[in-house]
C-alpha cells in the first residue's frame, strides 16, 4: 500500500473539486474492479494529506447506479486512505430537517437492487458487521467541523438509498416516512458498506436540498432546486473539510480498522489463488 493520504473526500452532486488543496497530484488508479469515477486528486490541506474524488465523474456524467463504487473504495484504500467523508445531496423526510441543513446520519437503509454490494465472492466469503454502518468517531468529528463552519447540523437519522436516477413518487416518499426514514439519497449504499469491508472509517455530510415530494406545501424536487441549495452550501462544506483536516485526530478511536478480523469464514486452503491476489490489499494481514 502506498501511504499518500489519510483522509479522503468523495464529492457528490454540486461538489466536484476541493480548491483548498495545495501541491496536488492526479492519480489514475486502475483496480481489479475497473477504473475510478474520475482521477483522484491528492494534495495538502491544513498540513494533512487529503484525497478528493468526484463520485459522478468530471462533468457529472455517471448516474448513481453506474458509479464504480468498488473501484473507488479500492483505489482510495490503495492510496493509504483510512477515513472517508462523503459529501452528498439528500432529500428530507422530516419537517425539522429543512433545506440548507446538514445531516450526519447514523443509520442506513439500502433500497437499491442493481449494485454490487461487496468486494467478496469468487471463492472467498466474508460477513462484515454493519449494525452501525457509519463510523461514530469520524461522524462526531464531522459534526463538530460543520458546526464550526456555520452549518445547521443534525446528528443522527436513517438514510435510505434508492436506485435512482429518477426521484421518488409521492407514494414511495410517504412509505419511506412511514418506515421511519429521515433522509433520502442515491449513493450512500453500497459505498458505506464497501468502506467497512475495506476497514476505512466512513461518515456522510448530507446536505438537505429539498423535502422530496411528500411535503404538500413545497414544490416537488427538481435538479435546479438541488443545485441551487448545494451551491449555497458549497462554502460550508469546503470550510468544514478544512476544519476537519486541521483537527483530525491522528489515531482512530473505533473498530473500523479491524472490521474483517472476524468476518472471513472461508477455509484458507480453498481460497482460489486469483481471488487471493485480487483481494490481497484488503485481506493480506489476515491470510
């Protein structure tokens, strides 16, 4: 593994670059799972080496279902990344989570159906624990950074991921509310689960852009609405990342880095050699 960056930022809709990075270098990483969404930019921010990846590609040409999630996480792992902050747009399913607010969720519901959700398979089985899919320690640090940046924050909440790229119907939106969901987006899953398999801490800074379509007194969500709110919040997001980088604790106070310690179930002598090679970056310390 090449130690190039400790912290990574995955930018979603509306956040395609990190202008505060200095002494940057572009990395085009090819992984066993294909190419990343875009070149990974590694630079220095507040003395911290930070990697930035545009989730939807340069110019936003990749749909939520087409994002190469496994390649993205694998590539960040290969660059030495230990913590990932995902910056995402989301719709609110709660009255109190108003457009312009920022949510740091603690739970995740995967309602997608087209995506590869794991690095494992092809002769190597792992059952990773994701009871708490977001890293609580990193989420605490993100919440503190957003608050210092001037954002209105909400800590906790259940984030449902839908397939997209279309927005929800009113029936769907009302159903998600009845299920107890708090916010809705299109990319948190399987990204968070893959980060856990890669033993990388993962937290989301979810920017509320709209009330989805359940709110009877608000206009239905549109792309224009999403982008307008995100543009207003871009400065807060960038300032929060700068503060986070300046205050990031050197040691991880969580169990994310040991997520695979009790997850691998396959008998070692039956693992195919090619699978071992493909997943060596993730499992070598256990095999």
